[in-house]
């Protein structure tokens, strides 16, 4: 079965084609009311560590190293349960990974989509 995983900004309008909508940010998006988010889950445990987020600072020049470090974090015990849960969701339904980040292609959501689909170190293509 082909996994259907897309990444979107949480501020975009929800769509019936989204399938399961999972917020993958560690902190709640600024200005977003919980009742307006139309989430199935907020899986903050899958987000990069605070230290890694601060180091990255959403600087696209650091994205390749961010991707490498974040993928290493996903193998750690701290992320294992959340990672397995996300894999289960992806295996059973269309999955939309949501983030507040303006540059979705350079976000943890993009790295997660790559990781879940088994694509290499390239961009997620979502």
C-alpha cells in the first residue's frame, strides 16, 4: 500500500482529503484556537528537541544537518513510542502532518514525511 502523507501549514483550511490531521510541533501555534485547528491529534512528542529547534532556527542553510540530527533523534528511546504511533497512523489512512512553520519544505514535518515514506535525504516531495 502506498502511503499518502502530505505536509501543510496548520493555518490552511482543513480539507476532507487530509485524512488524519496530526500537529507535529512541540509548541502550540501562535494565534490558532484549538477548536479551529480540526486536529485528530497533537503529537508533540515527535517534535525535535528544544535544543535542536533552537540550533536550527528555521535556517534553510542548516536544513541538511537539521535533517540528519532530527532523524537521529527519531531513533532515540524518547521518540520511539510517538514514532511508532505515527507509523501506525500512516499505514492505515491518509496522513497530513501539520506545522506552524512558514517554510514547510524545510520543517520537521517534511523530515517526518521523508522518514515515514522511506525516501532518502532529498526533499519530501509533498
